[in-house]
């Protein structure tokens, strides 16, 4: 009997007719982030690129046809609500159920300490980190992310925005979009105490908050 497992992954898709050296340079630059995800390539890849991927133990796939996609934020929210409904007590009222539905995805994880190298924190909602995030740490928020200290780790947020102080790493993902070095330079050069990173259509933008 064939056994299968369903997994949720983030896949970075590379189009056909790509330049091998540009691919290697891009992956090398964003390796602290991409090593946690799967790389997808349209068409065959050069032997040099394949050897590079194997040497860094990166997961990759050769793609054909259209990939099925869905709004993962909505999906996760529905899944969270379903789990809460299954676990609620028999004497819960409809009002209690409505409260569960509102808070299932939006609950916030507060972290008051330094997040150290080697730590991984994954939360199905917003994350607030009051101290710094060290290099080698990984933060994944299915909601928004608030970074009130300096950040040198890998961070990912599927929510609407990231609030930050200063970020010293190229390993940043907002709604499956890699934040460019130009955006990071703008953030770190700003005199504002806190900045917001958000998406406006397909574009990543920033805004000074204080």
C-alpha cells in the first residue's frame, strides 16, 4: 500500500531561461532564508546549478504545468477556527464560539527575552519580540510581526506588516516576498525609532512610525 503525507511548504519558483550564475548569486545571497524552503525550477537546470544545490543540501524540484495555490492566511485562519471548535466544551454558548472564531488566529505571542542563535519560534498568529533577535535564530509568524529590538536572524511574516527597529540580515520574508537590500538600507538609515514594512499591491514599501 502506498502511503503519502500532506505538507505545507513555501516554494520559490524560478522561471525558465534563467541565467545560472544569477541564480547561484541570488540563492547565495538569500541562503539564510532559502535553506528553510523549497526551490522550484521551470525546465531543466544546468549541472553547475544542480551541484550547487546539492552541496548546500537545498530542497528543489523541477516544475511542469500550473501549480495549485490558495490564500494560505485564510486557510490557516479557517483551520485554527476548526481546531478550536473541535476542542471547545459542550456547555460553550454561541457567543463563546464567536469569541473563539475572532481570537483563534489573532492571538498574540509575547516574547520578552533575547531570541538566541539556534532558536526557532513558529506561531499561528502575531508575534511581539521586545528584545533583540540574534543571528542564527528563526522567527515565523503567520500573522504580523513586531520587532522592538535589533534583528540579525531569519524572519518571516504572513500578515499585513512587520514593525521593526533595525534589521541586519537579508533573510526577511513578508507574504512570501523577499525584502530587498534597498528596503533594508532605507529602514536602517531612517532616524525614526520604529518603521513599518508592508505590501502595496505587488510592491514592498516602508513607513516611519516614530
